[in-house]
C-alpha cells in the first residue's frame, strides 16, 4: 500500500485519503517522508519544492527517458486558457517532448479545462474518462482542478493550477513515472498575488501570427453565478514592463497581431498602482506599422473613469476599434442579484460615449438568459436593451447553475422557460443585418487566418469585423485595402484594391516552432531527430538523459540495495 506523504505545501487545501497526497499548509520547508517496509531502517527526509508526489511503482526506477514522449494537449475555454496552453506546449517542446494532435498515439494527455459553463466541463469530463479507458496517463490543468480539486472524476490525477503552468515539465515527467503531482498554489511576491508564471516563458503559438498576452489574472468582482472566480481568484496584474517586453519579442518573431486577455482587462493595474490606459499608451509605442492590437473583454465598472483615454487609444491607427463589454442583463434588479456592480445606465453611458467618440466602433456583449431571479419583466428589459443597440456580436448563454456558487442555491427557472427566452433573444438578433452600411466601402484589412472553407483568407478591418478575401499567394500576415462587395450576418466579403503593405518585421516563426528560443535560426532548422514511430527527438537531450539514467542505475546498484523501500519522491 502506498505510504502517506506529509508535505508542507501551500498548493492544496485538500485533505485526501491514503491513496492520494496528504498536504498541509505551513511556513516550514517542504519535506517528503520516505517510509521503509523494513522496521530496522530509519526514516529519512529530504526537502522538495512545492510538490507532492506519490509513487505507484514500488520504488522501481523507470526506464522511460524523460523528455522523449509525445503529449496530446487539448484546451477548452477563453483566450486566457489558450495562452496558458501555448506556454505549456512551449515548455514541453523545449524540453524535448513532442506535441501531437493524435490523441491515440500520445504517451500522455494534458487537458486544459474551463469551468464557465456546464457543457464545457461535461466535455472535459468525457475526455478524462476516455483517457482512462484508453490507458493514457492524464494530467489536468485549468480552472476545473483549480476551483474544485476534490471532484471524484479527477481523483488520483496530476493537477496543474492556473498559476503553476511554469512547472508543467515537472508534472508531466513525474506523471509518466507513475507519480501523482498536485500544484495549485498562487504566485506571490512579498506575500502579494501576482499575474502568474513569467510572460517570458517559451511558447508555441496556435497561430504564429497572433500573440496572446495575459495582462492580469482574476478579477475584482464576486458575481453570484461565476465559478471562474473560484479558480482565478483575486486580481493579480503583470507589470507594464513585462507586458511590453513580451510584445516586443513577439513582433521580433513575426507576430502581426496582439490580443490582450484576462478575466477583466478593464481592472488591470488596480492592484499595482497603474491602469489599462497607461498600459495601452506604452504598448502602442512598440507596435510596428502593419500590425494591430486587440483589447480583450472588460466589465463596465472599470472603464467608466477611463472612457476618454480608452477612446483615444481605440482611435489609434494600430489598435482595433473594438470592445467586448458584457452586460449580462438589461434589468437593474437582475444585475443587483448577479452582483455585477453596475446599472443599466452605467452600461449605456459606456456604449453611448464610445460610439460618439470612436466612429464605427464595434461593441460586442454577453447576455445570460434565465438567471434564477429573472422575471418576464426583467427579460423584456434585456430585449429592449439589445433592440436599442443592435449589437453586431451578441453572445447568448442559457443559465447553468455552477456548483458552489450563490446562484446555484437560488430557486431555479424551468429549463424550458430558459430555452424559450434564449430563442426569443436569438430571433431578435437574427432580425437585423449589422454590416449592410459597409457595402461598397473601401477598408484596410489585416489577414491572419484561413477561412473554414479553405478557399478564402480571413482578415479584420479597423473595427475587428471579419472580412473574407480571395486566397491569393502572399497575403497571409499582410495588410492591404479591399472594397466590400458583399455583407452577411457575421461577415463581410472584399476584393483587394491596393498593393500589399508588409509589416516592418521579420517573417513569422513556422507553425509549431517554439517562441523565445535564444537562437531563432536553430529553432527554424529544428534539430530534432525523427524516431521510427514518427516522434521528434532532440539528440542532445536524449544523450544527456541516457547518461543520467545510467548514473541513476549505478546509484541504485551500489547505494540503495534494499528493494523493500517504497519511494515517495
């Protein structure tokens, strides 16, 4: 039977049974106790660093060479989660692991979860169970294990907290050995929470042309329906200098578009004595010609006092005139029950001001249909608000009670009624065409993606509206003018009418290459070796690790001769 481990960690608040890891918070150094089955042997202790591991292989040293396996990485949720996955992929690839899309062939699954909605967590749970059935070692990351680490279906799995992604290599390596690792602590400097893992870590961008930068984590709200707060916690912002340096490095690697992301970009800096406008003014100074910046989601309360400065930045030629400002409800009574900390009038003030000061601005919003206390009258107020502004992008969400939230304890509305309200709002949204006024206009677009039909490129105009253009060679990552020839509910179609404007930067990294390498030429050459099963291996890493294994076997033979030891590393 595995031995219990007593580790002085601040990573987990759980008290788990003897088949898992027992952790307690303490200010003392961290130790793991190794217990011998031989009563004549003395117990020994050795320090570890914020990890708790449980051996399941009777102390036998594994023959697997670390850093040579293939990893399947899947992500659910927001752009913040996407950024976390890019960083985890970059660290694993830098260490020698091969990131693969073939889950069946992978040696380990790394699943980065989202806890915002029930369907997302259900899909995540199904993948965990599928991994178990296929006999795959599974590591879970993201908001689900961080917010609810005691859940039965992740019992016994290795967990990576949202602020511990810089230690993904340790967790994967130990999990492949058969150990269980749980890292759920917060990053702190002088006892104060910070943004998280360093922004300078290596990463593999999902799109080599787009850099996602998390400017802060957590938020200042305590919305009654939100589970994300349980995972991301209170606000923790990155310093302006670190964010700007990450942006500069990205442009040096061929990125043409930066997305700022967080749970609430508008709250940025309030914990470190700065603000979002100050950050944006520093960023626009380093954006090259032909490149663009997109500001992520912000809640209404935290930009009310900065509207003039925000409008100034949005009018900058290298910043998209786009804002995502979730209102969630048009009823003050419902907003109060949600603890949204603003009123309908506050939201209208933000929208009216930005529309008056930033010509053509595109504002997207979110609506929750069927919040527990929402009456028919409350919902009609929401309908009225959406009809008034006719948002070009409207994200409609049926309310799902998330476990552990105050809203889950409220009397729930019948699901059929929730579906009825959602359908009614959807019909309103489908009743208008938001882009008809763009027909015949000439606009500048930046192309960053290939459309789903594989026939067109996807570009975005100044207002971050999606523009489809014909697939011409040499357009990817470039800026040029188009004439809008067609409009649809969710897109514009344009024909190129000007020469290509190339950003004053280098070509982007090839897809799948690691950002942040010190020698970019070496990264592009990709010195990894192809093994018979198709995996890529770094020969230097393999050689060093083989020597390490030989040395470990030597130690085992001549020092640790008692095979009755049960290892807890």
